């Protein structure tokens, strides 16, 4: 009976070296100190999650109420669409460098830059989501005597949740990926592995890319679960039937 043995990470070339760097660390390329390792990678991950959470929280506080209100009243379509298009055109690296020059380096600078990037998809999606709600349903709610607030919270928002969450998920992916550039703003995130090949080597670049990709995937799955929970069972059934 033969025993199956796992090949050492070295057998996988630079990918194996990257995995070894993530879990065990290595000697720095330019000094004798040890870099990487699961503890150091976890600290970088937590910082990246912190700035992502701050930016997403600020972006949601601005974009979602604005999109919902504008969408409910059917006003500001040009503004919502224009901001969405502008957000796709803004270069992330240039924005972060500009903010660093304007207000200095640090978490505040990076959070503001990431918030600016987070707003457009959420604003556009929330506006479109509210406008896509069936107008006959809205008129029926008003005919039943519902106030504007009740129409928004009890009728429109439950029907608009999937599209709104689509904007939140898009923004979160953009923000967590762009937070990789944090070291350029004086905030050490997982981008430190990618932006310092002189310290971590090429395996550091690969290790950083792996960690960011896994982090983005986990965040996307978590938000997909939140969307599922927020979507009413009747709407889920209707979409499944369609």
C-alpha cells in the first residue's frame, strides 16, 4: 500500500515560494531580517480590511440615501449617471497620489480616495434600482394611503435590494483591490508585498496577488450572502421562476 505525500512548495516554482512566504516567511532580499509569515500577512490583511470598511461605510452613507431619494422622485438622472461614468474614468493611482499631495499620507488620505471610488457604482445602481420598481405597484401603495417614507421603505426598497446590492458588491471589489496601493499613501496593506520586490522578491509579488484575490473573493461571497438574506423570499422565488 503506497502513501501519497504532498510535494514541497519548492516543487511549484515561484508559486510555491509565494505560498511559503505567506505561511512561513523568508529572509529579506536586501537584509538579514525575516519578512512575511502568517502573522505579518494577517496584520497587512487587517489593515486592508480596515481601510476598505471605512471607505465603504462612508461611501454607503453618501451614495445610498442620495440614490434612493433621487430615484424615488425621478430626479437627478443625469447627475447619477454622470457620476457613475466619472468614477470609472478616475485613475486610482493618480487619485491616491493627488490626495497624498493634498492632505498628506495616512489612513485619512487613503480612506477619502477610496470613498471617492466607492460612491459612483452605489449611487448609479441605487438610482436605477428605484426607477426600475414597477410604477403601478408604487401607485397602488399610494392609493392605500401610504406616506412617502412608507412607500420607499416598505415597497420600493425591498424590490430594489438586488440591484442596490449589485452596486455595493461592485464598489467593494473595486475598493479592496485599490486598497492594495495603500503603501503609496503611507498605509501598509497587502500591496507592500507587491510594491517592494527589492525586499520580498518576485515571490512577494505573487504572494500579494494571491492574498488580494482571496480577500476580494471572500468579501464578494459575504456580500452575496447578505444580498440573499435581504432579498424577500417572494422576490427570490419570482426571479428563480423567471
